[in-house]
C-alpha cells in the first residue's frame, strides 16, 4: 500500500540518490574557486574514488566510490587543507570557530590601523628626520605584531599550499601583505620618507572584512539539507518487556516499538501502533493543518506529535529514513555543478598561475620604465591583490544554494542539478489529469460482497494509481485477499490470480465491458462498474493563472470526464492517451522549438516526465515518476507552483548578473592596477567589494518575484 501522505511518499524518491556509497567531509578552510579545482584534481588519483564534488557555499566535499576515508583525509591534508568526516556538530563548530576567529582578527587589525593612521598624520603634516623616524618606529611596533596575528588566515592557507608545491589565491594575498610590511620596515631602518604600515594594516583589515562577510553570508544561506538534518531526533524511548528505555535513535532497529511523547518529534520512519495520532507535518510538507493518523498508517521521522503519547513500530532507521534520504537528495542537487559553475571553476583555475605571472610582468616592466624598485613593487602588490577570482568562484554556488533553500521552504524539493536552468526556459506545459490536477474518490456498488471487496482491495494495494489509492482509502476497514501473480499493465489496470480465477481491476474497455470508466472483473463473470468521482486539487486554478503559459491536458481517462475538466479549466484536452501518445506529443512540441514542462504522477507518465525538457511530480506520485521528475511538490496544494518558475528564472538572471559583476570588475580593475593607478590599499578595497557585491546580489533571491 502506498501512503497518501506527501512527505512519506516523497521520501522513497531519494533512495536512488542515497543508494551509492557517498562520503561527506567538512572543508572549513576553503574559500575560493581555485580551492575547488585543486582539491578535485588532487583527489583524482586516490584509489577507489569515482567522483568528487566540492560545494564552496557549504564548504563541503562529497566523494563517491569505495575509497578509504583515512586515505581521502590524508590526501586533502597533503593538498594543504583541513578536513573532517562530515558530522553536523563538527561542521557547525568549525564554522563558528572560524567566524569568531575572523571577527577577532578583524578587530585587532582595525584597532591597529586606526592608531597607526593617527601617527601617520604627524608624518603627513611635515615631521622630518628623527621625529619622522620615531613615528615610523612606533608604527612598526604596532603594525608588525598586528599583521602577524590578523593575517594568519591568509598566511596559514598560503603556506599549506606552498608546502606541497601548490598555489591558491591566499599566496598572492599573503605576498602582498608581507611585501607592504617588509618594504615599510626597510624604509624605516633607512630613514625613508614613506612607510606603508597603515596600508599593510588597511589591506589586512579590508581583506578580513570581505572574508568575514563571505563567511557570514554563506552561513546565513542555510541549505535545505541542513534544515532537514536539524529535524533528526538524537534519543528515543524504546518499549521492551513492558519497560521504557531511553536510547540513542541511531541504536533503534527495524521492528522496535517506540514511544513518542506528546510534543516530541518522531525519531524514525514507522507505522502507528496506537489507535490515533495527531501530527504536525508543516516543516516537511508546508501543510499548516494538523493531520490525523490511524493504526497502521505510516509515520515519518521529523513529524511532531500534537496529541497524547503514542506507540509506533520502526520500519526504517538510520540512513534509511525518509528524512535522511530527502536530505541526501537535496544535498546532491546543491553539490552538483551546472554549466555556469563549471565555467567559473575553469576560469579560477586559470587565474592562480596567471596572477603571479601578471604581477611579475608588471614589476619588471615598471622597473624597466621607472627604475624605481619601490614604485614597481607597489604596482606588483596591487596586481596580486586585485586579480583574486573569489567573486567568480562564488557567482553561481551562492545563487543555487539560496534558490534551492527558498523552494524547499515553500514545499518544493529540487532533485537535479540542472533543473533550475531548464525550468527557466519552459514556455509550454502539459498536465496529466488524475492524481495531478484532480484527486479521485471511488464508490463501490452495494451488490459487491465481502469477498469481492477483499479482492478489489488486494488489487488496489498492489497499484500506485490514484484511483487505486482512493479504493484503498474507501476499503480501509476491509481485509485484503491473498493473490498471486499480480501484474500492473501500464495505462489499463492490474491483474492477478485468485486460485484458478483471473481477477482484474481497470478500464472498462480492457475488461471487455461496454461501459467507460473503472471496473472490476472476476473470472468469466460480467464486469462491475465502480463509480469514480474526482475533485479538483487545491490551488490548480491559482497555479494556472500564475503560470500564464500555454497549457494542455493529456490523460488516459475517458473523453467525457476529461473534457469536463478541460472545460472547467479552459484547457485543450487529449483523452484516452497512452504512454506512447504522451511521449510522442512532447517530441512534437520539442520539434516545434518549445521547451515543455511535464507535470504528472502515474506509471503512464514516467516516460513523458523523463522525456520532457523539465518535469514536476506531486509527492503522492509513483516512485518511478518522482525519480524521473526534476522537482517534487511536497504539499497537496498547487497554488504556489508558479514560484518554481519564478525562482528558476531568478536563478538564471542572478547567475548571469554575478558573472557580469565579476567580469566588469576584472575589466576595470586589472588595467588600472597594471597602469599604476591602484595602491595596495585600493586593490584590497576593490577585491573585497567585488566578492561582497556578488554574495549580496545572490541574497536578492529571497524576495525576487
């Protein structure tokens, strides 16, 4: 029997994602796209690794394949990065420690910068000789310890890369800070007129501002996977021998009886053992109203018990719970890189060596032109800083994470990496009818006896069709017969053997009857018609108005009910459509240049969902349909369906805007730095401003409509 609960039904769809071995690691010290490329290339030679993906926004590594976790950790450390096996507690601690450390260093750099600038006023005012040297010495005494402490995030990351013969973008940053401080110290010892301690501190201060805001903005854009993981229960109350034992939820096994207190979350997937339970599923499905469950009905980890304590029997624990599988699905969508991200990675990988060559060329050219080592070195330092590709590396991951999180908060589960790109291009929609636009109910004739009802229930339980679910709901109190050789025939119905008799449940024409609609036939007896009725799914009319795209209905149902719905919604209808007909229609529309969105739920929609340019399935859909769909709707209402296309188009727009920001910044800033018009301080301000602009632009996703 398939649950009618959207959240429970959505969980199994993630099983395909969670099936393969995937190791997760926290990478708290990565911060730009060059880090992504270095880690992914560096892990390519580790035995057993099949695929590697680094998520910059979440600072997370996903490794697929039967590789040794200890060997992966060693390889990452050899590349110059910290790494931890992914545990939410460790990850949060690493992020919190990093945030506090950055804030403290930023405060030290800012305090020292202001004091040195006060001392510099005297020099700028005309102090000469020993007075000027004294102020320079005091500035050095303040600046050098401050730079040594505040610049540690850059120095450590740079040294970790250099130690293994690699380059990252902290190498030119560290080199610029050290050169500015070192040149200032040289000027001080030689009674020079100009020292740049204030510039070295300002450079460090503004770079730390950018790094801290980068950290805070990514932390604020919480991923949907993290929100799902936060719903997990760490302890559970197990019933054994009439006693209640408090144990770790991870220690529960399938078949355990679990007591769920009032107000507590359900710890694992299972079935209700008590008579009734009142549950809050709002966080999982977006549904505000409480849901009443009865004995034998499925429960999902993360739901909240709103009534008296109840007992449940565990059916899925640990990594097998729907909550974990949904989290794995979301994280896969967040970690997978689309074409835009791949472009950013390639550009950033090119930058790392090019920056050093460009800086060296600038130094040599200006040295040949001016003969002034100090002036040439200033230009080289500015070039080193201003060419960091951090903005380019953050252009798409920040937008994708914000988009997936926003959709999940509204009850939409994004399953595929390129889904948002393809949804943004949709210009036509094809709807299935039963189970998608409508929700069915069935009335059984009074003439059907208890034995026939038991057979009908057994047949319906073996099918995922919405009408079958409606039959099961109608016959909830009836027992199910024991059948053999059950087979579902796509688009027609379901057949089985009851002893030596063939029993069938499906379309009247398939049963050999002269009526249209759903029927039941036992052996050679005449088919009995089952009266079916349908109600419009909540929010359908609002969705059609909001989508505002050419739409049509293709259904396997009979002409009369299909046309009646088409007239009600004002949509063209194709009735009695077979799976091949639906796929053929999608191919026809694609050949005409359309990008078609298919929205369906049944076995006969699976091929069409897979063939469409983009696809959406309700959570109550057949598992195969959910697996083929790009997005799963976790709640019953379709009212917010237009939001999916709004967010998809906003994702495309913001990604392109972020690339434009990064490109314009480089086109303007690099020539200025090469021409000698940018000081190291101005370069630091420009680089930080570009990264902050990209991150803030991504956060516009929250309110774009």
